């Protein structure tokens, strides 16, 4: 659009239009490096089941039975 307007003006027709055109700066953008993902060793068996909360509590607090 700027070039069209400048082309219409007879005085500016043969001059350099660089002073009227926008000047964009080059940005040097650094790209992020993807971290290398290490493959885990294949195990055919699933990991052992976690203990239930109830079982863990029993191990921590021993149950003492009193004989009367």
C-alpha cells in the first residue's frame, strides 16, 4: 500500500523508497534442544504391588493384646 501511494507521487517516483518503508530487524532465535530420552530396559514382569495403607500401619504400630 505504501508503494502504491509513493508511485502516484511524481516527485518520489524515481527516488529510493527505503526511507518510507519499514525496517525490520533480523532476530536470532535459538531453538530449544530436545533432551535425549534414554530407553528403559525391558522387563517382562510388572513391578510388585505396593502394600495397602492398612498393612503399612499394622507394621508401624504393633498391636498389643492384654490378657486380663
